[in-house]
């Protein structure tokens, strides 16, 4: 099986062949013989030529996986090559449209710092969220114009909720 | 004093769990309050009794002093343990308890009130002969008076606005030449900020450590010091890592700081567990900072090096027990380190990370203690302090304790929310931390300088790719078409349900 | 001796986990072997490297001495830690390691062999002046010789068959009058059972305690005693509960037993960690029983009262380290109790209870240590010893340690398999155990008398009825008919899938 | 809702009424107001007039539930009253037929101690199973005649597997 794995914006071609002693996984020039067993819940033990790794793999929507490693959590996206090529074309299109800024934590909107139509620079504060007794500012990651404000002051939001469209 | 049969724990999270465990070991029935956000919390699950106190916001639940005392009376609790935070240092609450004849497990309302006032407690300490940061809150109307006082104190000094706060109107002055300029700047900034331009002077303590002394006082007039804790590792004035003993406190300094702490507590007529916080400068001089009139978050490091159980001691003292002579002059044995596990994302400026804990594995084995208030599957609510709990290790030496902590951190798994675990792993590789070179600004400086970045170096860089790709492949296989069954991409479970219906027959 | 970079752990279960933790704390890479039954075991998940050694049966996996040494060589391990059981006391295995120039973490093959022979070790102890149970393995051909020797030893005595075993041909004799009859009976029973009717005499020790001394020997000739463990609580000669210190050993007896143990170890040229087991009679006399040439299951209680890390000590000694003077004359601090958690059903005659652990919650908090080899979701295989691991508590006194153990046992939840947890809860309410009145027959006697029945008194007798009825009602509601949808008893999920197909339309 | 709960062979009538502050549960003369919340997996916290109980409730087949309590595990069976009455009639019938002796743990059959046709008393050893390095005898719980032996020496069995029919 051939797959594309996206990690930190980089794409990796990964080939998997099931075998007797585990799966043979090829990533670029590198080949790994992987003995993988589920242990409990989302946890798997991977033994790769003697080296043992305990990882937790949690599927999110759309082929994204959260991989829990010792001391870190990474998110990667797995796609089949055809879907990937199709999406890649679409994505270029999409990147020209407005981007949505989402809440990266649940909280309450304490203050809106911008208005619709306002131009913002990357790093400008957009909104102050209060969560767990602390106030946190959400800033613009790219420059643009605030197209739409989707929340109002005092409103409670969940992590992932859209807050603004900036384009 | 009659022995307690039932105690109400007026708190939540890990400290409620800690107190419930202490009560169970003494055979005392535990009751706990909970807000709507905490009905499924670990304290409720471990307590003998649980009572709703209100909706999620603290003001409507854990801070409802009157309702809590009423509840205690209604359920016939003999005493209330306030934990830390919330009402723990609220003199009015302690007074309400006294009026309802319910024992408040802590000092008297008077001692809480006196120690709660910075000005009052500083005055009391000066009177009792406990060293405070030299200086005075008398205003200095002229630059000449300021210069004379600065000379008396010795440079460096700190100019502070009487009306001050938030660092405004504050100037560090290193030499006499710099004083006139700094004096003018401080006054004008203070005037502009607060409409009042009076300033005063304090000795400036350079890169001090935060070292605190745990004390215990019984209700028969005996007060003992149980040694120090080093709490210099703070992020924005919030303690993050604590240890005992301090890497720089020797037996003699411990004795002197302990005596000062006991003097402070005696001056306040203090009973039960308390902590006297000091700044310790680079020359080994220490200065009273404040007294915390309650059990501290970091009490376990003292427990682990002294072998004492401070919650047990609190309960025994509150029941009229006496402090035994074995607590006199106690010396630490081995070394303990505590790290506070916060639901904050150290990769993203420590933004809070509430949510559901999807996976939780504590470290176990030798020298590891887990004092936590959450479990796998529990929700970390948005309404309270983001501390999940504490991981504490003990070993024979500081070096071994750090090695053990690194091992324990490698065993921990917390998924679903982000935590400060990666920060601690990075800290254990920091040369200054390893060497015990700590001061209260160190952590903020290092973070500001981009150090301690929780960069994880994977032994196998491709690991996340391999793990996710195999997972994906397995899921594809599980849900993918079985070619013989018609060639479509029919998931296996749909096939199974089809077989099921065939077996039943269309007439079923 | 070069420092270890990688060590192969030739064991499974909790002891493999214990050693892996010790290796990680020293920064040594850990490799572990596993049988097919243990691929998903906790040791594999915590180790840096893992290698299959064979199918489930021990003989084809954990006992394959040659294959294990070959593997160690192949993966370039510097040393092998054998744990306990399996090959830990196998002199041939230690010899194979030596030949392959892989350090065996334990004593020399010669010391293992000598201490492995009951006759040889007894002879060696007598020579070294270590007290052994008085008596002799010389046969007593006449009743007169037997009577004379019995007089010399003092009653009560134990007649034993030279060819004996399993209690056959064995007679306790309390007075001189009873000797002739018992002598004849023992000879005839022995002859009938073994075809050999020679008998010998030993002093009979009435209701002794099992008290053992932990020793450490380095490779520079230094041997120290680290104090005693009380291990009298045994079921069918298998230890179940251990503690340190022993409730009856004072400083002087500890010194004497420690000296005897060190003498024993020196006589055997012993290195690394070992245990000298003694019988302690009611008069405070002690007798050498045997020496275990390995780390014991119960080593944590010694660790908790001495503050030492025995696995670390083993690794340091094996790397050529020296025992420091701080280990000399060490005295216990506080009290530690260990209970062994077996997958056995104490409600049903201790029948093994392998299977999947559906739920697992360890106790946490102050003074609690979990040394376990399983996790929630893991399978307890049928092929090996049913010990899941150990729960160890420490507190300032035995009384407090028992209270803490009761608290910890109340927090534990193990579901899916049956365990010995309820036995320990019952034991903690037993007056003899509470008072420390222990001997090696006590537990079997109490169990035979129907005591220590794990009867649980629920605070609310109706609780299981309420819990199950509410669960059932909820499930009924979840799957029950929605009247508007046709009146049938159609489970909601079927309804949902019907809606799903309607939404898609019949043409999809 | 009316239910029959069987516990240790005794039947209890349990009535449940949902309410605002929890369910009202009636067992005989006793009434409980129960606030019940699931916490994680099979675990529930029951607060009954202030008293808090953490229990785990695991449904087995046929209305049987394993209830994990502090320090103990109990099994009870929940039935609706009609089913119970119907089964009760049937059960009386069934108890006259042969009973099946099952293995209460997985293991290997080391020795068969009886033969087909042999009469056994309650407490007589039937078979020796080896599991976890120990041998364990399974004994007859009632007197009867061994009708059928369903295993042979050396055979591996799972917990719950039928071993004998005794009637």
C-alpha cells in the first residue's frame, strides 16, 4: 500500500507491505521491519528491529492522526496518493479565499479587539478569551482584512470554534 | 476537644483528594463539596459523602462561606478542612466556623487576618526581630533624603511608588550617581500613573531565591520548624518546581531560618500548619516575605524528606494533639522534588488546555508519589486553576532524584489535553537546574530567551509517520471491500449485518 | 570494569519492570526478552528494546539459558539482570554468562552452587559459626542413640527420614516418654514410603518466625547487612505479606542477625545482593535456613526503610562500584509493609484467576508504592506465576503503615480477574496481625479455621441491587421503542440506521 | 419501572422512578433517592442522600451484571417481572435434567478422576486442572451420576468450557 503522510507541512511517501514477521515500511530510502501490536485502547507497541516504542495513535477526522509519543504529541495526516493530488490542486485554490481563525481552547470571549473590515497584521491581537482564570489573547497568524466576526463579547466558545474570517 | 468523626473538605482537585486520603487513614469519615463542574471529579469518587454546593463559578460554589458552614452543621461534620486557595486564608470564613462551633483546621481567624496584611505582618516581624527586606515605607520628599537613606541601606536599592503596583514607578539603582535621575523618573512616572508621586526605598535583593520554612504549631503553645523548601522556580510568580532540602541551605542556615520562622509564628500566636516565606540573597542573608496560613501545594516534598504526614499532623493538632519532641530539630533525609502538572500548553505560551483526559498513565515504582486530582476519562474544567496535580520523587541525593524524575516523566502519558510535562523534561537537561543554580527570575529569563524549549528528539525520527501509516493501513483493511463480495467498497461491518439478516431470513 | 551501556533483562512481569526502571534512572539502555504470551506485557512497553525468546512455556522461553546469553552477545548487552525465579539462581547460567564475557548481575556461579545445596550450605554455616537448627544428619540406628541425642538437643525435637520429603516419616516429639513410639513410627513410615528407614533428629522450633537479612557484597571484599524483613505471613510456604522492620527485632538482635548474615555471605565469597533467611524462635534465638542468591520479591520494604535503591546498588556493584561506609550499621526508619497481589480467588480456595484486566486503578498519594507488571487491558497469562505485582506502603510507625495500607486497599480497583486484595483487607482487621503476633504457620492455621474470610460488609447492603437496576433501566431506555415510530420495540440504533438510509435515499 | 433483581438466589422487587434530583429507587420497604452519573468506562458514582459510592457495573449476557464494589465484586441478575415469571416455570423443569460442570478458570486437563457412569458425591474430585504452575481440583457441587465427560487428559480448556454432565 502506498500512502502520503503530511507532517509539519512536509509530504512523505510511505509504502507498506505486510509480511510474516511484521510489516515492511519504506519511507524514502529508509526501510523498517515493524512488529506492531495493539495493547490497550489506542496504544500500540512497535518493535522495529529490536527497538521498542510505545505510541498511542488516535484517529481524528479526515485521515489526521494524533500520535502520542514519549514526552510529545504530534499530528500527522495520512492520505492515499490520488486523494492527495486532488486535494493539493483544490488547496491552492482555497488558500486564496478567506481563512478562518478558530479558538484553540474553550473559553469565554472577554473582549473583541478588532472590527469587521479592519486590516490586521500578523501578530495583532484579535480577541481575548478567558479560560481557567487567565486571560489569553488570540493573535492573527497572517495579515489580511477581518471579513467576518463570528462571535460576540461574553459568548462561550469551544476549542475549534470559528471566531473570525480573515482574507 | 472531642475526636473528629466526620470532616467536611471545602475544596476540589488534588488537595481535596489529599485530605480525603488523610482522613481515611485516620478512620475519619470524609465529606466533600462539589460544584456542578466537579460532580464527576476524583474527590467525589474517593469521598464517603459528597454534597453539591452550587454551579461551576467559584463565587457561586467553593467561595460560598456561609453555605459551606451551614452544610457542615447540617451533616454534623466536626470540622472543616479548607485545603489551599478558595477560603483557606479567609479570616471571615474561619470566624464563621468558630461561631458555628465547627473546628476550622488551620490557625485562628486573628492569625489569618494579621498575616494576611502585608503592612501589618511586616510591622509584626520587625517587632519580633525577624529580618525583613531593609527599607521603609516612609516617603522621601527630597532627593537628598533619598540619597542619605540609600547610603544607609547600601546599594543597590529599589525606588518604589507608594501608590505603586505592576512595576510602575519602580527603579533599581545600582550606584549613588544614578540616584538623582532615577528618583526624578520614578516620581514623575508614579505621578503620571497614579496621580500621587511619593516614593520610598527598599534594599534591592539581586537574583534571590525563594526559600520557605514549614512550621507546625499546636494549641498548647509549641511551634516547630520542619525545615526548608526551595521554591525559586517560578513562572510569572507562580511556583512550578519545588524541592527539599534547598541545594544551598546548610544545617546552620536551616537552624537560623527555622528559628526566624518559629519566632514569626509565635509572634502571630500561630497554630496548625503554616509556611514562612523568605527571600534568600546570594550572600546567605534572608528576609521575611510573607506567611501562608495554610497547607501549601508543595507540602509533599517536606513530607518525603522528614517522613512526617502533614495532613495527619494538621488533623491531630486540630483535635488537640501535642507536637512531640521528635519533631524538634528534624533534619532532611535524601532529596525530594515536586513538579506541578498544569493543563497548559508549553509549546504555545502556556495557554490553558482544559478538556477530556483521553489517556492517563501515572509513573509508578520506587520513590515516586502521585498526588493528583484527575483520572483517565475525566474532564478538566475551564473554571478553576489548571493544576492537575503533582508528581513528587524522592531519592538519596539531588542527583538521583533528578534521574528518577526524568524516568518518571518518561513513563507519564497524558493525552487529550496538553500539559507542562515537556517543560520539566527540558528543565532536567538544563545545566543551571542540574547544578542547583536557581533564583526567582531564572525560569522567566530562560523562557524569554527561548531556552527550555520542549523540543523532543525522537530516537527514531520517522516514528510518527510509521505509527500513523500503519494505523491508517489497518483501518483501511478493516473497512475496505472484500473483493469476492461484489467488488464494491463495502465495509466489513455492513457485510456482517447483511449476513446476519440472511441468517435470520427475510421473514424474521 | 567498563560502565554498562546496555543491560538485558532476562525476566518478565513486575521484576522486569522494576529492573527497567532502575536502568533508566542510571541512563543505561534496557533490553528485555519476551515469550509469545508476553509480547503485550508491561515490561516490553517500558523497555528500550525487546526481543522474542520463544513460545509461552517457560522451558521454551525464559529458561533457555543458552539462547538468552547468545541474544545478549548479539545485541551487545554488557550485562544480564536475571530478576528472581527462572534462571536467577542457576549456576550454569551464571557460568555461561561468564564464558561469553557478559556480566551476570549477581554472585559468582560458585557461590550460587554452594548456597543452592542445602547440605553444603549447612556444612559451610556450621564451619563459619552461623547458628543452624541444632541436630545432625547422622542416622540414629537405635532408639537409645536417638533418646540420648534428643536429651542433648532438648525437647521438643523433630524426627526426620533421611530419604524424606513431604512430611512423610516426620514426627514431632515433645517428651522423652513419647520418643520410643515416635521413633518406631517414623522408621516404619519412612521404610514404607521410601524403602529406606534411616532417621535423624533436629531441634523442633515451635511456631517460629521467618526473619531474613538483606545483605550487599561488593567485589572488593566488603559485605554489609541492611537489616531484617519479617516474612512470617505465608500461605503454603509462599510469602504473602512482608514488612520491615520486624515487630520483634530490636537493635541488638538486628546487629547479631546482621553479623551472622555477613559471616554467612563472607564464607561463601558472596557478591551483589543476597538474602540470608533465618528461623527466629519465641526466645529470640535464630537459625540459618537458607541463602537466596538474588534480589527478593520483597526487597522494596528494605528500600523504603533504609532509603537505599537495591537495583541501583546491584548495578553499581556489578560495574565494580564500592559499598560506601554510609551503609554500615544502617537502621530502619519508619515501617514498610508489602502485600503481594496474586491473581487468585481468595473466595474459592485461592484458585488461579488468569484473564483480562478489565479495570485497574492503583492507589496513589503519600507513602504508597506500586511495583506492578500489568496494566488496564492487559492479559494475565496462564503460563506463569500468578503474581501481578506488589503494593508497598511506608509510614512512621507500624500502626500508621497498617492504616495507610487499609486506605490504599480501599482505593484499588482490579476487575476482570479475581485477586488477593480482599484477603489483605481482612488481615488488617485481624487482632493477631495488628498486634504483630506472627509465625510461619499463622496464615495457614487461620485460613484452615475459616478465619480471614474476605467478607465485605457493605455500608449500604442494597447497593449492588440499586447499581444494577439503574444500569438495566438505562440500557432499556437506550434501546427501547420510540412509540411514535410504529409502536414496535425497535432499538434506537436501528431507527438511526433507518433514518440514515432514508436520508441517502433508496437509490444510493 | 418495575424490575426483579436476583442476588444470591434471593429475589428482590425493585421499582425505579426517574425524578428531578435523581431516581427514586424502592426495594421492599426501603426508598432511596439516587443521583447517578457515569464517570469513565463502566464506572458510576452514586450519591444516595449524601453518601457517595463508586461502583463499576459491567453487563454480562442475559441481564446479568457484575457490580464492582470497594473490595468486592458481586453478580446480580436483572429481569423484567414477566420474563422472570416465565423463566421461573421453565427453570423448575430444567433443574430435573443433567447439570453441566464448567471450568471456572482456563487451564490444561492434567487428570480425569472419574469415569462416565460413575456415581459421585458432592465434594468428590472430578478433574485436575493445571493453571499458572499450580494444580487445582474441580469438585462436584452436587451428588449425581457422571453422564458425559466432555474433555480428555492433556486438553486445554477456557474458563467456562463445559467439562462434565452430571445428572
